[in-house]
């Protein structure tokens, strides 16, 4: 019985220890004070340590996303008044020393992450309740090389290793470009290119599609798709910036038209943008974000030995609140890589990394434009 009680007590202690670690963030800072003496007075050391606590919170905030950093800066006067509420522990790493009239002591400050998160979340809730909702939708499309024409022959790339999106779209070749044009699932917008669309449901539950498009100027056949894997991350970034994210399908915007343009033209055509902005404005959206992700080469990562895939990304945001749609900010081109146990996992990781970074850049620029 005693042994059982000991095991239970140890388990409970471990649980509390894990919870404590999750709530604690350790930050190293220096407590400094100007002094003529070899060692400052106790009240001077106390003031220096208090300033070090405040510095530790600021360093903690610098690791957060843009919006949380802004909120912490707004909250700093209240945090400074009650600084000990957000500090769990201070570890003095040396005895302190004086150099050029400045006495300094290295500290390790343990910050109560839970308390600060509660404060930040309450502030964010108050801001959101006061502000008028700002509606934003996004269209992120991707493409990857499916086949290349070389010396009159079409060399197809092996796409049997798929990501979470469907990859069953037919790859058009020069011999069958004009076939099956009556297919209702096919979009043909020029004599130079053909699209075959296959719609399916991703693991996240959102509608995705796959289509094959000929880029006549490059002699390249692209498989284009709406990467459902990134939807959650992109939505999270815009939500944290206090935008009400409306799915593209909710307002009637067709991502496959953006994907077609990206593959066939290397950009989004003015007609596609005009149609989308008209639809978005009529639906009451304030902003429309667009990003194009170009899946590049696959290789072996020399460090991990796993698969490595590169993705290049370009993006921009259109402001729909005035008479004309205005491109208020843009991001890229940037290149990011993803590593995984196989090319499919590596591609997914690269897409997420590229979409996340481009979205954060766009959010940062837009917040500056909006002045909040």
C-alpha cells in the first residue's frame, strides 16, 4: 500500500512539474546600474533587477507573432506595475562585476507564460469587440512540373507520390491537346492550353482540385492544385491579425481560374483578377489575398538524409474598400524548403513554410498600411 501511494505521489509530482515547465519560459538578461562604488547599494541592485525583469518580458515578447508583440507593448505600463505577477523565479548566474563604471549581473528570469497569455488574450478580446469586423478571403494556388517537351518528345515526371491533394488530373500532350473538349470538367481558355480538373476532399475537409495545364511558351506541362494542407495555417495567421477570414467558395471565387493562369501565363491575368474582385466586393469583402506557390526540385538533404523540396512563393493583397481595387502590399519572390521522410511529406512541409512566411509578411505590411 505504501509503495502504491509513493508511486501515485511521484506521478502527481511529475504532472505538476510538466505543467510548470509548459508555463515557464526562461530568459537570460543582465541587471545593470551605473555606480562609482565596487558594488552598488542594495536599493540600486533591487532597481537593476526590477529593470532586468522588464527586459526579460520584452525579450519574451520578441519571440511572439507580430500582433502579440504589439499587444505586449501596449500592455507594458500595466505589466511593469505588476511585474512580479509574471515572474516565477530568478536565478543569479554570477556575483556581478563592475566594468567602466557599470555594475552588471547575469540573471536567468523564469517568466509565467500562462499569466502573460491570459493578459494578452484578454486585451485581444477587448480590441476585437471594439473594432468593426474586417473581412478577408484568400486564394493560394500551387503548381509543379508534370512533363516537359524535349526534342519533340514529352517527358513526364513521376507524380505517383502525391501530397494530400488529388493528383489524378490528366496530363495533356501535344498529341491530345484538342481532344475531349466537350468534357464538362474541362476548361479551355485558349488554343494553346488545356485544363482537366479533378475535384476531391482533402484530409482537412476543404474542397481541393487538380488540373493539368500546358504552358506553351515554356513547353512545360504543369499540374496545378489548391494546396489544402496550408489552409489552416494561413487562416490562423490572418485570424491572429484580427481579420474575419471568409473561405473563397463562400463568396463564389473560383481558385481553379487563378491556378490556370499561374500555370499557363506565369501570373494571374487581369480578367481573372477583375472577375474575382468584383465578386469579392459585391459579397462585402474588404481584402483579397492571393499567393502563387511554385514547387521546385526534389533532392536528398545532406544532413538528415531525407527528401528535400523547394517552393518559391509570390503573394499580394488587394484592397477592395474603394472605387478601384488597389494592390496595397506584396511579398516575394521567396524560396523555402521542406524536409520529410519522402518527397510527398517534404513537399507538404515546404508548401506550409512558404505559405506561412508569405502570409505573415503580407499581414505585417497590411497592418502598417492600416495603422494598427
